[in-house]
C-alpha cells in the first residue's frame, strides 16, 4: 500500500503539467490540436489517479463502481453524440451548454457533501467553517454558471428574446436582491452547515438568469467566456470541498485563463467588461432613444445577373461573410463562386471581422470547413486600408459589422465598435433576405449609400444564381 | 489547517499560472481555446468520483454523485471532441499548403 501515495502524487503532477502545456498550446495555431489531445490525456490520467488511490487506500465498493460506470457511460455517450452531431454554426450555443453542465456538476458535488456531511472523510483536515465556506462558493458559482450558460444558449438559439423589463433599471434591483439573498443563505450555511442551502441555490440561479438575460447580440460570446472562467472557479471550489489539490490547481488555471481570454475578446470588440455586463443590449437602448435611427430613403436593389456583370469586370473582390451566410449553409456555394472568380484571375479575399459569426474565430472555422485557403482570410486591421482599392465588396449575411454609423454617428449605440470600411470600395453588394435590422436592431446606413446595391434573397440561393450567371457569361472558363 | 493553507498556496499559484499561460491569442483560436478550456473545467469530475467512492451505501448520495459525474463527463468528452473537430479543419489546410 505504501507505494500508492507517491504514484498518485506523480500522476497528479504529470496531469497538471500536461494541462498547463495544453492550455498554452491551444493559444497557438500550430500546436493547438496536439495541445487539445494533451489536455484530454491529462484528464484521463487524473481520473485514473483518483481511482487508483481510492482503490488502494479505502477501497471502492461494487456499488460505487456501478454508479461510476453508469454516470460515465451516460454522460460520456451523450457528450460524444452531441459533439459529433452539432453543426459548426451552433458552436457558441454548444460551448455554453457544455459549460453549464460543468457548473452543474460542481454544484451537485457541493450539494451532496452539504446534505450528507458525515460522508466527507476529510472533516478533520479541513476545518468545518472552511468546508462550509467552500460548499457555499461551489454552490454559488456553480448555480450562476449553470443558469447563466443555459440562458446564453437559449438566447443564441433564439428560444429566448430579451424581455423589456430586463432593460430597465429594475433588473439591477432584482440582481442585487438575489445576490443579497444568496449572501444571507451563504452566511447561514457557513455557520451551521445545513440551513440556507436551497436559498443559495435558488437565489444564485436567479442571479445567473438576471445577469445573462439582458445581454444581447455581439456581447454574448464574452459572457460565455466569462461563464467559462466561472466554471473553473466552481471546480476549484469543489476541490476545496472534497480536498483535492489537483482539482484546485486545474480549476484555478482555467478560471484565470478564461478571465484573460474574456479580456482579449473584449479588447477585440472595443468593449469593456463592465459595459458588457451592466450596459444591457445594444438594440434596446437605440429603440428607446428614437426608433432605431429612422427609415431607409435610398435603397437600390438589383438582380444576381447585374451583380454577376459587375463582378466580371472587377479585378479585386472582397467577401464579407457574416452569420447569415452560416445560417443559410452557403459557405460551400460561396467557395464555388470564388473558385470561378479566381479562375478568371480576379483577386478574392475574405474580410473577417473579429466577431464575425457571433463568436471570435467562429467564421474562420466555418470557412475552413468549406475549404477556403487560410491565406485568403484577412483580419480587419489588414483589410481596412485595402477597401479603397477594391472594386466589388460582397456582404453576405453580415450587418452590424459593416455599419458606418459606428464611425460617423456619435449618437449611435454602435459608435466606437470597430467595423469594416466596406463603403470605401467602388461597389458594394449586400446579399440579404430582407430589410430587417441586424442582431443589434439598428438601421444600417450602408444600405442607403449610392454605391450600395441590395440583392434580396437567401444567401445560398442568390449565390447559386450568381454562379449560374457567371458561368453563362463565361467567366473563369478560359482554360 | 495544513491542508487548507497548502490548498490556498495551490490556488494562488494555479491562478498566477493561468494568467500567464495565455498571452496573445490570434482571433482564429478564440473559439477553440474557449471550448478547450471549457472541457478542462469539467475536471470537477474528479470531485464527483471522490463523492461516489466515499458515499458507501448511501443511495441518494450515490445518485447525486452519479448525476454529477454524468454532467461533468458530458462537458469533458463533448468539449474535447468538439474542439478537436474545429481544430481538424485548420490543420487539414495546413498539410495541403
């Protein structure tokens, strides 16, 4: 039996090392995939370490094994199925869902230990007050993570809209009230270890909902990233509850790294974390301050045929893909169109806004799925000076990220958000289903400009028509 | 108190390590990194395991632990697989280039 403790110790150390290397590697394109595998191996090692240690010291009953296998099989299979089935377009939602489940897991552990304190073998080691406090933190953060993530997922899926009361000041009172109730419950529980348990769970769940529900549109990825950080904190708290240092270090690492990632994302969108969390949705504030910026006065619409004629004469074309493209599953058709253009020696590049596709990096994933060469994707800072020398810009299902209001109109809620300066190009075609506003709910001044033409229709259908027209014109069939 | 003070050190150093690990992340990797870090936060499965092992014959506790383990593994396995799916798309292009 004596050799088990050092072996377990070595396994834990190795697991922490691999996890750290994994997180590090995930932030570089070249090493990302290996890093992900490394982290997965670390998790398996860690689980193995716990099982080995327990088997060797206190033993694992048959009963326990059955329940372990049940939980593993059901959770693992569902997770694997979800990961295989989910379309790439739904990535933000699915990350939110997974994250919420992680929070729920920490919550349940704390709940179990709190309900049946006698089972906790480490009572003597961790003082009772500290143990209770860890339970409180785990319950609190776990519940916020779970309810917040589920709300975020539902909002991204379009199952939930933003109720109007959440835009008023009342929500701050609601949230503060929830926080205070959770705090009172926490103090109770810290002292006597039983009372206040469900008070905390309910109040912090409501708090998670109250904080997430008002946040809309482009800010949602930031919230998901923040909740991701919280689930790390929840895991660390669960580590205190069951007395596992590996859990504490891994949770702390994810929590801190998630915080940094959240900040990086905020910087990319020119938003501060405070304004994301307490500023409310963009669209609603504009609706309150004067009907969303007025009516459109100068809309030009045209057919795919005209669009094809203009494209034929172009030398430089820039594509601006947005979420609409992804929803229409049109990235493959788009790839065919750009192949035809490339065959005709027309230079094609893609302008990727930092939050294109509603989540940083999401559009890169979607275009990669359609086989678009990596070198053709250009980031906003690189492409913006190139728009004046561009003949045609195709805006596909993007809206807010090409709204010149963000630069010109100080009263606009979008003001200050970095945008793509597509209006600098000679001609802009906006392929869009109708005149509805973007995710922010704000009028897009771009559509009113002289050099902008709207091509109405589903992105996939329009691109299909465009492809036919281009072929009819003989574009790109020189060989 | 020895476990507690040790654990606090671990918490502090772990947090500092986490802050240092990610410096500059290219926007391309924001989504995969978030999803990968998310999978790691499912490490709370260790807590669920410990809970089940220590609960002996206490049925409600076994059930709670098992559900907790299920949630955690849903997070871990789903998270890693989905991250791998995303990253596979980047690397496919790399090899062809």
